[in-house]
């Protein structure tokens, strides 16, 4: 009877009850750190639960992703991200995702926390009441997170506030710190997250390295290690195009940025112009840039797809909880030198020809239809911006629109001033337009990466010697053709041994796992936020610790 009365009391309160009598432990590097993370900057509602600790022997971070899931709003009828539709999706989906994530918080006796070693300083737990809708028809306990991580900006302000307000509520309810995460910093640190996830299977890693060394004495041994600071971050998405010099967790200097639209926005606009209507109408969602790549290269085999967007669904908690040495991360990362990447099995499929060196003059590649696309900024200011550290994509979008709307004289290369119908543009020509447009955009991007590396070499040779890696993150970084052009141009322009790192495609797009990792990194470095913080629509990455309030 006493138990029944207690259960009824829990049901009436219907909120987590934090166990008392357990002192809050200060952070210590050897102890596990858990965060629940939220990402709502655009049209994806994302929630994750991540746990991190360092190995005692090597001090290298290890991580396990207990939960990682997202729900994308349906913007297909708008032809792009609709602010109100995205906001409504966040409001409808976030609470249920948080509920699922709480189910996947680690148990207090979870093997990965090694609580038998730290029983005197064990983590706080949270007790939840009986709920007939849950699997467990009893009171149940979970590890209380050490902090709540949430995207603070940049992004769509109303959407950001949905996630931020939920995060504040959780932080207050559980009496734990709040960490407001910079969205682009999280993208830049994604390779570190994947490296930490892969280190769970350390024995397999050592075995793989040994085998690779037998096959190739010059094998790049640090293939699964974190990219050491400093490294060059290239952040490419629908809202950003940045080349950033990352020298520490909080020190990111912007070297180049776009003067108009982002490269992802450019690809989406080109896709809406070039793709046949039946493909656009049959598309799930509004990721038209990815659809453009598949349309341009139908013969290129897509990488093997793995179930990596809903961790926790593929295997039961009981199976995952038996033994972490048996855990196999579903995430793989492409990490090698530029020259090694050009030799992979898909390289020949693209039939890519390197552009002329800039000093020889930039020229457009003419096709059999007579048209061609001039590289962005090559003719601006009388050619004076050929080596400027900036991006511009609106001119390319306009050029694609003209080619589709007006036929071109194959002999003179000039447009015929008579509009043509959509059905007059063949599928073959549309594929060529898609390929040439992507080629122009990607070569423009990589030319600035090379200019950034050259600028660093000229200004600080010591720093340049340490900067041995280029990290590409953001939704556009999932594009296989971009990856190939990056590797090809770096190899041809004097950087064949530059390490290039591409996160798995599912972690290139918006996700809460990267927010969780950046949040833990900031938390462990002593950076937490007041509950009074507000969402930031604009937040320059080089003002990470000093954002402008109220934008």
C-alpha cells in the first residue's frame, strides 16, 4: 500500500524528482561527462545524448552517442525552407524527441561510466515516475546530464528560441549548467566527435593501422586521430561559406567569406532552375543541392548507406549496455592526404579536368552547345579579384538561368535573344549544365582555400608548418564531387600531403550530435552561460566569446 501511495504521488507531480543527498561533483577529465543537446537553428529538429571521457593511458577522448535523432519539417510545397512551417515543426516535434532522449540517458551503473572505479564520486541520478505509456511500468532512474547543450546561433531567431527555451527549462529542472553553442563551431569540431566515437573500438583501430602499414609504408598513421590545432576549417552550407583559421577551441579567425549568397543556397537555386520538374516535385524535402549532384552524376555509385541517424533504434539498450568494447560506431570519416583521396575508386567516375593556373588567365569551358560558365570573380574589377579572399555565387546563378532560358549559338557562343520552352532543353544538356555549374562553384571555393593556405605561409611560416589539415564541414561537404575537386586541386597546386577530413554525410548536415560535442568541449573548458541568454540570428565565429547582444 505504501508503494502504491508513493506511485500515485509521483504521478500527480508528473515531473522528474532529483535525488537528494548526492553532492554535485566538479568536472574531472578522467570522469565521464554527459550532455543532452538540442539543435533548432533551421528546419531540422534535432536532439542527442552524448557521453565523453578520456582514456587514462593516452588521454585521448572516447565517446558514445546514446541517442541522435532529427525530424525535418516538410517544406516541399514551398520550394525551400519556410520560416513558419519550420517553426511549427519544432513546436510539434521537440518535446517528443526530448522524451525519447531521456529514455536513452545512460544508467547510473552503465559500463562506460566505470562507476565501480568512481563509486565515491558517482554521478547524480534522476528518478522518473511511473508512466503506463512507457516500457517500464515502474519508477525508473537515469544519469542526470552534466550540462544542457543548445544551439544559440546563428540561425533563424524564432526557431533558435524554441530550442533555447526548452534547454533553459531542462537546465532549471535538473539544476545543471546551460551551454549555448555556436552552430558553425560545432560543424568545425565534427571530425573530433567522429574520432572520439571511433576510439571506442581501439583494438580494431590498432589492427587496421598495422595492416595499412604493411600495404603502404607511407600510410598516414593519424587517420583516426583528432585533427590537431591549428587546422583550416572550411564551413559550407545553405547559409554559410567560410574559410576559417582554427587555432584553438575558441579561437577561429575568418579568412574568407561570401559577399552575397552561400554556396549551398547557390546550388539549391541552380537545382530549381536545371532539374526537370518531375524530379523537383518527387523530391522528399528541399535538399535540392544533393538532388542536383545525383542528377549530374547518375553513374557515380553512392557511398554505402548506414543506419546512423537514429542511434538507439537499431539495437536495444540491453544489447548496447552489455559491453562497450563490443560497441561498433555507425559513423565513418574520410581522412587521408589529398593525393591519396584522388586515387579512390570513384575518382575516375567524375572525368574531371583541372582548370588552368590563375596566372594563365581564367577562362570558361565551352561545351558542344556553345555555352560555358566563367569562374566567379575572374572578371570582376578587371580581373583584379581573381586572387581576392572572398566568395561570390550570385553571378553563377544568373549565368545558369540565362543558359536554361535562352539557346546559345554553338559557333559564336553568344545567347540567342529568344526564350525557349522548358521541354526544349534536353536531359543531356541539363546534366551538363548541372556538372559545369557545380564545377565552377567548387573550383571557386577551392581556389580560395589554396589562397588562404598561401597567405598563412607568407604571413606566419611557423603556423603554416603546423597547419597540416583542412577540415570541410556543413551540408555541402557531403557532396562527393566537391570532395574530389578539393583533393584534385590541392594535389595539383602543391599540397598533395595536406590532410583532408570529411565527416560522414549524416553529420555534415545539421544534427544535435555535433552540438553535444561542442557543448561538452566548452563545458569542460569552463564556458557556460547564464539562463538569461538570448538567441543570436547573427553571430560571427571570430566573436565566439563576445557575441553582440540582442541581434
